[in-house]
């Protein structure tokens, strides 16, 4: 079963991991729902 982040630092770590994954795998995710650059602002 999935475990979800419970604290703010955990949420931020998860968000950064998602952004990194989208940026690293641009060929796999050519049109993500949000741009990685915008998500880091």
C-alpha cells in the first residue's frame, strides 16, 4: 500500500522528485500536465 508524505518537508521532497523525473524523462513524458521549470518557481 502506498504511503503518502505527512510533513511539509516530505511533500516538498516528493514534489522535487516528480519535477526531476519529468525533466529527466522528457521523451517518456513529452507533454506533462505541468512544466518542470514552472513547478520549481
